[in-house]
């Protein structure tokens, strides 16, 4: 049985199992079942479709041109903002540690790190100052808003969010810290929920909120920082409108270039020349652009220089060059912080060297600054000494080097150098004066080149580069004689790549000629072309000790004469380029070495001249003596231009010539009749071929262009004919494609232009690391510089450089307690600027006039007009009453947007002129006390007037007396007690007041104070308010008015009907008969009246007690009924629950039955 072979399994090809397997395979291939998610009803389908469309519409936005280059984008600015003590510095250190594997101990200013292959991030911490918040809000791409979870939201957080809303609102991520202080889990959950709800209310529903649990080893947990950094890394930033139209720069370093002597003479109070370094953002920055530094003012750019990127993006070459020890360390650029042991201050650079000061500890990894300081410790001579010892020639053919006058340092050290001069006394006789011996010069050069170790790595390439710069035809071989090989041999081996000469005679120039190759030494130029043979070092070593002078110094005059004769006889090396291209010789004459053939080409000046006259036909020897300011003309040569055929052949070469004329078949008919200075070098060789190309090329180009045009039209027709809907694009896609095409056109336009020319035309592109030099900067910026406050350089558009009246739409903030008053100063943050101005509030009065408002309206927008720097319409702004941090409450006074610039409409103020009548006629009255002269009355003739009681009238004519009185007519008779007023409008204009906020110029940045109100000045100075007697409020005493009684004649009363007759009865002054009589009661009557009174009192008391008891019974009955109703409602609720439970179970059973039936049906099928 075991030996029997098993049958192979044959899967069933038909049946229920096979069908099921086929169905599974289909489902896997298809991947999605449309029927599974189909709506059951049409209403649900309609609702789902609407929801999808609304979601797509919310995703769309107005397309904006992103001017940031894709290849080298500037670093993304991530600002860490929050109240003091919330953990901003700890978060910054943790993020820097996450990206760079480095720990910063002292963080100041911007910190730029490389976060990926194509992305860099600049972190900056915002301190608790309103000026810094405003500046950070204008430049930040992403804001990490830190909130103390154990305390909650603080006022600074809400202020910063409102500032963000006014200036574009970048991306915001909330970070909750100090959550480890909440011990109970339930309280922690409730706190997180409440803070998230409030955060979503301020930002938007679904805003990201991170939680930081606690601090470990001075940093937040790595897992939480990793999650935050991943979220930062994948964020996409949409360009904001204001930043997309202005260039700006966040300065990461500042330097003062003002001469020290000028500062000393002015005692530090002169304007400075300052350079700022940073990455350019926004749009292109041109040199002529005016810039504004918030907190300083408007400044002029003296120069803009592009520098190398201090924090470049990694590429393949840079990764290959990095050492293995530096692979894990990523790049970081933080000049104001302590990165690499270097920290920049306002007037110094501090370098921290680990180990002892005399010599650094080699075990500790050293940064660039530390290595620089340790190299400076080894230098024993100043730069002045090194320059004085060096032999620098201004030109390659100079016979003497530049001489340097000895400075103070060399005068003091001259005694130590005398011994070196005495040892080489015999050699100094032939050398030039002012040079020291070669060994001392070698020491100086060694010390100098230790500071430039990178430059010594490839000395051969440097020498070749120098030779190329000087235009030598062969590499220069530099040799020098070494005295005392045993003492200096070790040092010579250290710097064996670079050799230096002790004097001019040791610098040589080797030629390719055979004569120079046989010489043991080298040739040296003395007078441009004279060469002298100098023996080599081997000859010096073979000298016998008994000779008084070296052998190579003997018979110098004879050797010089011999060298000169040899040079004059020697042939110069042929310049093949000048012989071929700059001469009229035939190839046979060039190849032959006949000096007579080359006498016109091998002149001494051939190397120096750019242009050479090849033939001087028609110029005689007598013409040399003539005035050569005008070139002599030959009339015979000019007659050749009278030939019409020659003129027709070149007529189409000019603008006025006919374009339809064809060119001649060849250039053989045209000759240079003048025998001029230049020659067509290609005409002789390719005359036949070149004659046919000009006829064929234009035709071929036209044919190719026409074919391409037809092909494009055919393709477009096919697309529209086959699928016309696919060609159509919505507005969003069309705009995006249009902007992409425009960007590509701009890029192609400047693609072939070199970098300097492009910078002059279009400016420096965003992402460039630039150095901006600013002139006439206030000295307080340098003296009171604080790296914890950001310095921004914002470029201004040409329209923003001028000043004028701005009209804005403004609304008082709902959290600001005080009402804003007209002509009270406000601090505006508008564009890059922060300034104080005096606004006037107004409202549009039925599109007729702009009526001035004394106060801003409640919960409503109004207009404001103020004087200041012009801003582009639709620019958002926010206003503050004060920038001090000591003021309690919300500091953002108002927000708004710019509407118009220099609008012509005037703001008018309501003016009421009052007067009283002094003579009244029927409908006419004479009015006084409204005007002061007849001239004023004449201006208002025909104006409408009215009384307090509402009677309308009109001014007619001025009266002679009294002065200012006039006659007026009314629609009814006025009274002497009426007050008549004239309602007029008076145009007003805002005050020209502009006070920029210069907070960066102060030692205490938060103590800037602008113009104060009069009441504030009096309160701070303790001055009493002056009181005017006429302005004090007094008690108003009005005498009672007595009106005359209405008298109707008796005849009229008799004629009136009874209903209209007056029924006023006079008061009875005299007592009637019954009033005069006294009533005396009898004793029985008195007892009866007293008994009745007692009975009424008892009855009243009984009724009151009965009412009280009834009220108590009603109250008890009401409580009983309420109790019964509650019990009944509880029972009804239980009954409903039971009924619903039974109904639910029943429906569930029915559903299960239906499912069972359907499954059975499927099985049967």
C-alpha cells in the first residue's frame, strides 16, 4: 500500500466550488465592487454627490504664482511662539538635535538646518515682545504655537493669532507642553479636549495639535519630537499675497563696517555702514530697491552681493567629499548661537576652544572657528612682517619686487634680524636691497600657509593657474638655492610642493627651445627680453671651499653679453595662429623658414597688438608726413561704387533695400576694393558651398515652420472632433496652466544670460544667500543690538516709497475695552512698517458724503483716513494703542484693510449755527446771533433753516443793522422763544503726522513711547486740568411758563354745537352752603357708626385668613399632583422602552429571516 503512487490532485473544472473560486479571482482582479457602496435611495445619492462637490470646491482656491525657485528654495521659516516659561527654547534645542545630532547650549537668532534632500528649515524663537510678534507674523511660513497645558491660553497667544490674521495667516501647529504637571488622567483628558476645542475655534476645525508629555535630560521625548518633525517635513506652504509681491530677508548675521577712526572721532554717534546676511525670500531683489528694516526705518542699499550658501543642500558630490566621521552630522548654520565654538556678537566674534588656551585638546572634535584660533596661536610674526619679507612683483616682467616700509613691529624686531643679515653678507651684495635671507622668509611663508591649509593641498594646480593668468606659453619652473641643507632639511620636506626664490634672479622662465634645455640653470629676464643664465643648485654645491666668491657670480658681465648676443641671434618661436590667420602668406611661405617671407609678420609688437594692418596699398611714403587725423581718399577706388550692378547686389543688405530681391549666386563678384584692414578668411575656402546655402536655408526654414503649424492645427482639430469635452478645462486648471507657462517663459528668457547680467536685469532670485550693505544706519542699532530680536529687511515697491493719505476699512476689536476716538493717535502695523499716525473715522452717508464720526461704532466697520506711507490696496493691518508689555488687557485695538490711496472724497463734519428771532411778522422774522457780518450771510443765502419745534424756513437777505442779522421766511409763524439753527457741513483733513516705531534703536526694546494724549501727559506729570468757568456744568433753573387762557367769544360759543362748546368750569373758590354747615351726631348714631366700623374690620380680617388657608391648600395639592405626574411619566417611559425593545427584537428577527432566505436563494442559484 505504501509503495502505491499517489494520484495527482485534479481541481474541479465545474460545480459550486469551481464557481466560487472563479468569483474570488474576479473580485481580486477587479478590486472594488461598485454595487457594495451604491446608495439605496436617490435622496442619499443626491446628498452624497452634493457633499463630494462641496468638498472639491473647498479644496480649490485662487491660484497664485509661486515665485520661489524649485531647484534652490530658501529655507522654510518655522517660528516658535508662546508666552514666557512655556518651553520654547527647549523645543528649539530638541528640534535642532533631531535634525543635526548637535546640542546647542546657547540659542540666539535664526538657526538653519538641513532637513532633507530638497528642504531646509530656519528655526527662530519669538520672545514675549509685541514688536517681535508683529515681525515674526510677517515672515513666518509655519508657526509652532506653544500653549501651557497646565495653565491654558494666555493673552499673548490670542494677540499673536489676531496679528497673524491681519498679515496673511500662515500655517499654525499647536503644541501643548507641561502636561506632566496634570496628574489625574481624567483631568488630563478633559484639559486636552477643552484646549483643542478652543484652539479649533481660533484657527479652523481640525487644526493639528501636538502634545509634549514632559522633559527628559533637558529635551522633550525623542518620539514626540520625531512625530512633530515628520509633520513639519511634509507640510506644503501656499504663497501669501503680500510676501509673494515683496522681497524680504531674515538677517542671521550683522556686521559694522564703519571705519574705527570715524567712530572714535564722533564718540560713537556717527551713522554706521552695516552689512546684513541672510537668505532672500519673496520676489527678486534689485539693487536700486529701497528697503525698510522694522524697528529702524527706511534705508538705502549701498550694495548687494551674492555669497556662497553657508548651509547648502546635499548633493552627490558633497556627500562624497564628506568624511566618514561627519556622515551622521548634518549641516547647521546659526551664526548668533554657539555652533562650532563660534558666536557672533555686535562688535566681536567669540571662539570657544576646548582644552588649555596655549594648545587645544586634540581629542575633542574641533569646529572651523576652533581650528582657526589654534592656527593663529602658532603664528609668531605679523602679516606686515610676512609681506615685507615676501618678494611680490606687480607684473611678471618686473625686475624689482615691491618694497614695503618697515612698520612699528619690524622696527622693534630689527635687532633679532641683524644676525641673519650678517650670515648672508656675501650673498646680499648681488641681491636687491631691502630683502631678508631665504630661511627667514621661508618661516614666514610656512606660518602664513598654515592658515590656508586647503590652498596648499594642490600646489601644482595653483602654479598652473598662475602661469595661465600671466599668459606664459610654458609652465614656470621655480627653484631656489638652499643654504644649510642639514638644518632646514626637515622643514623643506614639509613644504616641498611649493618652492620659493630668495631673489629676482632665482625666478626663471623656460622656453621650449633646444638652447634652453641644454643649460644647467635657468634663464631670468632682466630687461623685458634679455635673459641671463644662472647656474643651478648642483653647481653651487660643487664649488670649492677656497674660492672667495661663488663660481656663478664670476664674470657676470661677460656672461650677460654672451646671453644678449645669443638672444639676438636666436630665432623666436613661431606663432602659428598669427601666421595663419593674421597674415596674407601662402601655406608654402608659412611652412618654409625663410625670414624674408615672414618679415612683415614676426615683428616684436605682434604679441601686444590686437589688430594688425595686413596691407597698405595706396599709401606712399610721402603720405606718412601728412595729417593722419583724416584718412586720405583715393578717387579711383571710389569710382568703382558707381557701378549699378554692384549696388544692386548689396542693396538687399540694407533696411531701405527691397526684401524680395534674391542674393547673387556666389560671393565671387564682390571684392574688397579698398584693400582694407580685415579679410574674409572663410571666403576663399568655401565659396562654392557658401553660395548655395543662403538660397536654400530660408526656404527650408519656412517650409519646416509651415509644416509644424499645419501639424499643430491638425492635432487640435482631432482632439476637438474626437473628444471635445476632454479639451475643456475649468477655470482653476486654465489659470494654473497659464501661470506655469509664464514661469517657464521667464525662466527661458534668462536661461542663457550670465549670473551678473541677470542680477542687474531681474535682481537676485529668492533662495540666494546675499550680503546687503546699508548706508546711514543709526548708531543705536549697533550699540543696542540684541540677537534675540529678529532683524528683517523688507523690500519696498516703488509706490510704497511715497507718503500720502490712506483710506482704510477698520473695525474695533471686540475684545478691546475702550472706544476709539477720532484724532487719538494709533500705532499701525501696515506692510513692513510700524508707525504712529492720527486717524479720522467716518461713514458713507448714503453715498453722498463721508461724514466724520467722533467715535468708532460698536460691532460695525467704519472708514478711517490717516497720513502715512502708501500701501497697496487690500493690504491687511492691525492697530495698537500701545506696544508696552505692562498694559493689562487685550492690546490689539483694531484690525482692517487698505481700501484706497489719496482718495479725492472729503470728510465733512456736521456744523450747527444757532440764532434767535428779534422781530416777528406773520411768516417772516428777523434773526440775529447766527452770523457776524453781512458777507457771511451772503454766503448762505437760500440755505435751509428750521426751528427746534420743526418749522422750516429759508434765509433771504442780510439786514443793515444789527451786523450779521438777516431776514428769513418760514412756513408758519414762529415764536420769540424759538431757537433757529442752520445745519451745515465743514470739510476737515487729517493731520500730517507720521512717527515710525524705532524699537530696535532702544536699549530696552519694549519701552518705546509715541505721542501721548493730553490727559495722559497730565496724569503722568501730575498736572491739574485747567477749568473754564463757562464750560463747567451748572444747575439749570427754568422759570415756569404761564400760558394765557383760551378765550372764546360768547357769540361764537352760542353758534357752536354742544359737543364743541367749551366745558371748562372754573374752580369753586367760595364754600357752598353744605360746606359751611357743621354735622353733629347723636350718641346713638355714634354707637351705630362705631359698631359698623368694627364689623367691617372683623370681616376684612376673616377674609384675609380664609384666602391664606386656601393658598396653602392649593400649594399642597399642586405638589401632590406634580409627584403623581412624575410617577406616571416614569411608568410611561418604562412602557415605551419595553415596546421599543420588543419592536427592535422583532425587526431584528425579521431581518435575520430575510438574510437566511436570501442566502438560501443564492445557494440555489
